[in-house]
């Protein structure tokens, strides 16, 4: 797959939450390839170490910091460790989340509802609340929130997951409105089915073929598709774009 280059991202400090695997990991590697200083984050220490090692093997500059982004205290510690090594964050990609298992509303427990909203929506609120203030002080910054096609249309994911993703998109719009006067752009990406270990494990070839046929571009997404969309929104190539949702789904969602 051909990829675009964004030289203006070089030397910026980029934090990607939820980047110990899958889409976040690929996004971290793509940012590193542009010469950024990358912070890999997640809760899986081994996964973090693997991503960091792969980036450093290619000559990239990065650190890995484990933290639970549903905890304000752990986010504060994460911020302190980043400051000690790189300084303030210039680009925040809030990717952590993903509790999208299909569960009918009648079977959705209160605990599951709260856990899903906490992981997929509250985590983003707390992450932005932690890292946006320094951006406001220097009157520059860029924030990209990970949402989903489930926040755009009713999907097979649970109602809790859909509500969290739709909430993420409204949070993004509020942030864009509030932070724009401080030179901070805020956007979201909303992928659909993107190939990862869960897709290959839980979707049969027949199910994958059906998903392909439902998309005008006739293929399942790849992690690079999401990474490239994120880099575009983080770069000066999108300098006049804020408050927008970039649907990365092969045409499945058209709004």
C-alpha cells in the first residue's frame, strides 16, 4: 500500500493511547517513521515492549509507558513520565477502548454498560482533560479521537458500545469548539472492520467475504488505513479541518 509522507510531523511528541497492539501499534510505527517522538501506551507491558522494540529497530525514537487511561491518577503519572523524557505532548491520539462485543440490550448488564462507557468514552474524556491544558498554554496542539462506524450507524456491537462511540463524536465536537480559539484542532476517525487478531480469530472466511461485499471498495480495512488517516489529521495537510469525523470504512458509512 502506498503511503503519504508528512515531514511537518518530525520531532513532535506524539502519544497514542491503546497502542500496544493492532491499530494503535501500527499508528505508532507510522508516526515514528515520520521522525516523531512516540509514546506507546497500553496496559499490556509485553505488548508495549514489542511495539517499542519494533520502532527502535527501524531507528525510531520512542518510549513505552503502561497506564490505565480510565484512571486520572495513572494518566497524571503517564504525563509526568512523558515530560521527563520528551516534554509536553504535541499530538494526542486517544485510541484506547474497544469493548464492542455484540450483546442484545436485554442481556446487557449494568456492570457491562458502565464498563463499556468507562473504557470507550470516559477514558477519552480523562485523557484529553489531562493533556489538553499544556496545549492551551502554548496555543498549539492536535487531538484525534478513535470512534467507530458503530457511533454513526446501528451495528452488531452492543448498545453500550454504540452509545460510547456516538458520545465520543459529540465530545470531539465540543472539544473542537472550545479548543479551536487556542490553536488546537480536534477530529475523530470512525473505522469499520479493520483486520486484526480478533477479526482473523472470530470471523470465518465466509463472514469476512460477506463484509467485503457490503463495502463499495470491496475489501476489509488494514491497520495502515487507520494509521494514514490519523497522520493526515495530525499534520498540517489538514490545517483547516477541525470538528470532523473521518469515516475510514471503504464506503460502508456515507453521511
